[in-house]
C-alpha cells in the first residue's frame, strides 16, 4: 500500500520538504536519502557494506514503544530517546550520537521506499529535490494502459492527438487519461490538463519535472501509476525492463538499482537498520485508486483483467529486492517493513500501520484476523513468531485515520496545535493492549501525514503514570480468551456431517456456464470431530472463489448483531477459501464477511467473528472454494450469536485486557489488581483495587499486581 506536518523547521529545509511525503501505510521517497546514497550509487552490490557489531536479541520489558519520524530539530531529544526504537532518515544522521548518549539501548533506523519516487513540481524546487526522479530511466516507471500519438509533436506542442482515450474489456470502459494525470512519453512526463474524448486530444503541460522533448507519431504515451501525492510508483516486478543508469554497473532493473541505494543508506555503521516502506505484496490493489485505473506491466497497451501474473511477478521482484539488501548488509542489520510481504527469513518485523482503526479493523480486515490470523500477509502473531531477531514488529495506531493530503502540499490541521486537544484515550488503550497480547511494540501517532513530527504523545499507560518504563516486566504466558465458550444455539444444521442426511442439508453450486465444476461427498475416512466430514473437490476453476460455493440456508441474521463462525477445515494443499453470509437474491448483499482463510493440509479449527450489516431470515452461509482446483474438507461448522474476542495476557507486573467486541464485557480477574493511578483519564485510571472490570467495546485496560502498585495518594486531577 503506497500509503509531512506543517513545515516548522525553517533551518532544515531538507527535512521539512521530506516530511510532506514521509507518510504512513505507503510513503517515503528515496529522494530524501538521495544525496548521501548517490555517492555510492555506481557501486555494484558485490559485498556487504560496513556492518556494526551484531545487535543483541534483547528482551526489553513491557510496554515496548517505537516511533516513526519524529522531528529532532524541534522536539526534545530526551522525549525522542524514551522510545525503544525510532525511525529517522539520512537528513537526521547528526542526531544518532546524541540520542544514543541519552539512551544507549535505543535502536535507530534509516529509511527508504521499495517502489516509489517522490518529486516536487514547484518551479522553484531545489535541484536536489528532483535529481533522482529525473535521472532514473523511463523504462522503470510503472504505467497504466496507454495509447500512441497520431501526429508528431515538438517541444512546445500542448495539444496531443492520440489514437484512443478509453479502453474496454467488453463490460466496463476505462479512461486512459483523466485531468490531473501525469503521463510518460519516451523520457518526458506531461501533466494532463484536459481530455477531449471526441477529438481524441490531450491538453498537457510540457516538461513536468522531466524535460520536454520532440516525439514522433506512433510514440507510446501512458498515464503513470501513483498513490501517495507527488510520487510515482516504479516497476518493482520481475517484468521491469533493464536499463542503464550507471556505466560502472551496466543494465539493471529498478529492484537492483533501488537495492543499491538502500544499502548506501546503511553505509554509516551507527545506523542499526533500515525501514523499507511500501514493501507490500500484490500491487494490483492500486487499481481503483483515482490515479490507477489499470496497470500495463509489459507496456503493450493491452488491457488485462486478471492481474495474477503481475502480482506474482511483483512479489518475486520484491523478494529479490529484499534479498539483495540482506545479502549486502549482512545478517545483523535490521530490515523492518510496513505492511510487508511475509518474507520472514529476511526481515526483522512488520509494521501494522493505522491499526486498529476507528472501527477496530485494519482497512476492513477484522481485528481477529489481523492479530491472530489466518491472513495471507501474515498476522501480528505470525510476524512475531516467525520474523528475524531482534524483532521490531509493531502496531501503529492513529488518532486520525485519514489518508494523505491529496494536494501533497503537506498542509495538515494538526490537532496537537490546539491547547484544548484531548487524545482518543480509548483508541490508544485498545491499540496498546492489542500490541501487549504478544511481544511487539506500539506507537500512537496523530496521522500518516506527519507521524511523530506532529507531536510525541505520551500516556500514563506507557510508564505507569511516571513511575518508570518497563513496569509490566515480562509475560507469564501467552494471551488467552477471557470469557468462556459461547452457549448460544447453532444457526446452521448438519454441520457435523456425520450422516448423509446431514450433508443433504447443505448445497454445492458451481458456475458451470463459466467453466467451474465441483463434486460433494461424505468422507468417512477423515474427520476433525466424529467419524465423517464434508469433502468438496473443485475440478475446474477460472480463479474466482464464489463461483464454487458450499452453502447452507436458511440462516437468520439480524443487523447490528455479532456472530461467530467456527469450523474445522483442511485441504489437499495450502490454499485459501472465503466465508461469508449473503442475501439469496438480488442485489446479493453481503451481511457478514469473514475474509480469506488460508488452509493447510492438516485439520485446523477456525473461529472468527463479525457484526451483521443487514437483517435477513433466510440468508446463505457460503464457503467460496472456486479460486483454485483441489479438495477441501469441512467439519464441525457452527454459526452462533456472540463474540469471544475478549483477551487477557498476564505479566510479572500486571495484566492486560482487550475487548475487541462491539458490546461491553464483564471480565472476572480471579484475584485483586489495582488500576493505574493516573492523571489523564481519572475515570479509568483511578488507582482503585478491582476483582472484575467492565470493558467497553473496542477498549483495553492495564492493571497492576501488588508488587508494582504505586502508593495511592490523593492527587490534583486535570479536567
């Protein structure tokens, strides 16, 4: 995902401009590291860069805290040094030594971007601001489906005649260009000011960032792919053509070149490692964004509707890029990614940016799947268990879930500037407590459009209201559910599949008109419970899950009610299925979406919850099995009212509770604990002793054991 601050730092223009793009789920341009990196940009990746001593696999006490891109020119270094690790950038290299003098254990990361280059279109931009984006070969830019000129243009022509302005797959029509697109033509980039579909002309601003040139009739022109404002997506896939940017290196792809730049950023051995932003897989997710209507990976001007091959090539290119960096910097430097592809063997953790959101999800993916899985990109628990050590996997929660400033100007109404600003303490507690369900780190920031530079928020829960960091100590065991199993009735019948009558209550449908076939049988040779299971074999597939559906109806669903789906499943090979509740007639509304569920070749029990978005007395519970051919076994299917996503983890210094449901939950504690005696939210952290608590929806709570309880004295509380 390609997911800034007001520029207060006048004496550091370099940082101020960079802050515009140092953003979130998807941002950081290589441009900000260009000056120092370029010194070694002509050096092939043949050996490791200077490496510091191995970073110890430390086990700091909890809570563990990280921070993205604070502003060391404006914010006290003592505040920045309170965190366990901090992401900076080459522009802030001068602060490495003073920060480590304050906190010798702090880890400091430089930062780069896997697939984006940023630019400054301002005519008054400093030359260095667009140096790299002008220098890279045009072959490396990722473009949308394009067309060709139908007449020659010189360096001043502003009206381009083109062969087509739309493309169709026979069902939908896609615009090749829209106003405010940037488009690549040979080595020039133009800004699209108008599109005339009748005359088939584009009115453009010439020489946008890259210089204008003359072009002959028949020359390809295509809109560039973008997501983060004022940045372009480069072709990280293995479909990227080779081109030469350095005669000393010779032909290479964007991934090869960009890996060399990244390695250059770790030339200073004082850096502990590197953030690799925009390291997310399956880049076809960009389609549907206002500046990415299509993707044309081979620049053939041919519309494709199945991006599976492109996604596979992108993932292979991303893997190659990360391998090249790891091979060059050695085993001890930290490589940390943002919503990254699960290359656990190469990476020291993953950042779950913008999670939990206001609705408790990660951009619509349910909380439980993000935290525990199963999810194809790796859950929070997966990353902590499987990534390299030291493992910096972090949950990064935002006060404001909004995206980047679409103008790219960096203007943002920072709520921290308001003296009456009150953070969303409930959201912070929910994110922090979620992180504490395992051994990861946590950060609470204002927005993706500025990160820590907007302000460094500090909470009573971070240090026991000033008593000191690490007050929770070490975990006493794994997270466990804090409430018992559901006792509500099962909303489906026959899901144990013990008899032919059980199986007959379910239905298998395959869209044979579109080339899908499947069979259903009762299998008495394997079961997760009882003596038999349902066996579904997809014999023919065209790649869409819902075109083979194993279903039960009627299922009653009530809008606003929480439901839990649980079942056993396995497959003849690793694969995914989907599960959802849907209306049985047009408009086929989906009431509950349980997501994509990765299956293994051994029986696993799955339990996932969601809140219904509609009411229907005869809805369909579907398992979508048509994405690939092969065999899936299902057993013990239950659909119940309720949600058990209430969790607890015990520490030597206290206990952490999380309520990820939509309802208040009574949680018995089994013994007495004391609440933090804080000043920020005295209605929550009032220092009282409790043996049970009522947790509001989407909330968390930290309680103290007797050994870490502070002496509770009356305090003057702020309003």
